[in-house]
């Protein structure tokens, strides 16, 4: 969006994203389930049980990602010519075939961002939208392949890399060999990933599940980390949060992630005593919050831009604005279950203030389904909520619609992506 206009289709569609969109458009919804199920069965899931958090300490210019190796989809016809309906001219057809009525035009599909970033491993760098748009990862560093437990034993329970692409291939208690063409999913279990005082880190296409212990989050970003991009990750079932962003960490984008089976989903801002968290800025877009109970997100102090997310069947509230926070919600879909309140306001007193206050929410173009109640507060505070175009000029956004809802259910979280070339 620039100057209040919505920019659609700013990014070119990659072959896989185009394939997924063709599936969504089919009239036979069962075909989507069959194709996706077949792809999932082809993947060999690998779990990496962690005794301690995977720690990126003082890491700069780093990419952590997982890519599949799957056969390319074949084309139906590559000749570019149309076959002759009557190859033998000495025996003409008795009756010409009746003309077929033109097929109705399919509905326009949402224009998803980043559909071109899987052409090479390095093409992710600098492609994020929103506050984390400057994250370049390991753009100028070497590519480091984690292929066995030797790397894990070398670094203990932590991964400490500087200026590298980290391409996860095989992680777990066992080393499992595989041949080219077999797919793989990388899942971190037991603990989570901590980004501590990091800059320019991209985490892409990983699964986080089953974290146990006090203060164990799926992805924990603190303290003073910046220029972080979390893209296409699936997170579920942790004892604490799925993503926590605290202690002056800022300029972060979370995109195309799938959150499920959890209570306290995402926290931005530790507590009301950390007044230095006023610097925090986070963009969350094209994510699917699938039946998680609360915190989509809960925000203290910081500025958060939400757009084109789908949140459904929450257990307490969808989004919470706590002390001095500013939340700009644009073109999101909120579909209520038993609980109907979308925006909640919690009053807290900042450590350097005398009066307790809540935060503010500005809602523009949001779609409320199944009796969802915005419960928006009105007042001078709404006008003071930040405007995204004052911080970044463009972003890829669609009007909230049922087509967007269908797309986000398929195109979020871990994806079966063909591993691109290195250069």
C-alpha cells in the first residue's frame, strides 16, 4: 500500500504457488485433499529432540531453512501445438463437433507475497515485507549444510553460526540416509530456538512442536535482536509461548506461519516494567491462527501491523492491546467460535508512569465472521495509532475475503518446497 492504495500482485507467482492456487480453484475440493495428502506421505519426517534451546548467540547475517527434494511437476503438453482434430483429410469428419461454451472465468485469487523467493537459496535475502524488510540473512556468507549429529555434538545443544546460510537436512538421534528425490521435514521438538542479540536472521520452513519446560517457547527473540524474519514455519504445543518477542527486540516480520494447538500464542513485550520495549516494531501477515486460545498477538508498548491474517475459534480473545501498545489491523479475517470478542484491552501501569492505561487498536477492512464482535474502543487514542505507510512504502495486501481464507489454510506453515540451486 502506498498513499492508501492497495498494491496487488506486486510479486510474480512461482511455479509451486501457482500450482497450489490452481488446486484451490478446482470445483472438486476432494482433489485438493488427495493431492496434499499424497505429497505429505512422500515426506520423511525428521525430529530433532533438543535438551536445551537451539541458541543463536550474537549471530549476524544468518539464514536457517529447510528445503525438500521432490520431483518437479511434469507439464501436460510441452510442444506448444494443438493436435489436428482430423489427421486424415481423405476421410473428413461427418459432423463438426458442436462449439463448447466458454468456461466461466475463475474468481481472482489473492496475490501472495514472496512467491518468487524460492528460485535460489539466497533469493530470500532482503525480500521480507514490513518492519523486518531489511533482514538479509547470510546473503554474502557461505552455505553450511547440517547433515548429521556431528554438527550438533560439535556445538552442544546450541547452534552458533556467523554470517552463514544454515540448510538443515538431517537432524535427530539417528542419522538416516536418503537418496536424491526424497522429501524431508525438519521438526524441532523438546525445546525451541532462541535468537539472542542477533541481527539479520531469517528462519524459514521449519516445524516446532512439543516444547516442554519453564519459559520454553517455540521461537524466543530476546534481548535486543533486530532485523529478523520468520517465514513459513509451523508451531504448536509448547508449555509457554509459540513466539515471544521481548527485551527491545525490533524490526521483525512474521509471515505465512501456521499456529495450532496452543494457549498463549504470541507475546510482544515482556511486562509493564520493561519500558524500553517502546522501541519494538513487528509486522505479522498472511498467518493462520488455527484454534489457538489467545494472544494473536498480545502487545505491550510496541507497534504491530497485522494484515491478511486468518484467526479462528479463539478461546478468550483474538488480539490484545496492553499498556501503550499500538495495533493496526488491516484486512484480516476473524472467525469466532464460542468466544466472540475480537479485540481485548488490558490496562497496566508502565514503570515510569503514574496512570495505568491500555493500548489502542485501529481496524481497517477487517472481516468479522460467525458473530465475531470487534469491541473496539473509540477515542483520541485511535487517531494516534501509527500508520504503516509512514514506516514502509509498500506491502502486498488483499481485501479480506473467503478466497483469502481458503488460501491461508493451504499456503501457511511448512511447505513441501523443491530445494533451489545455491546461487
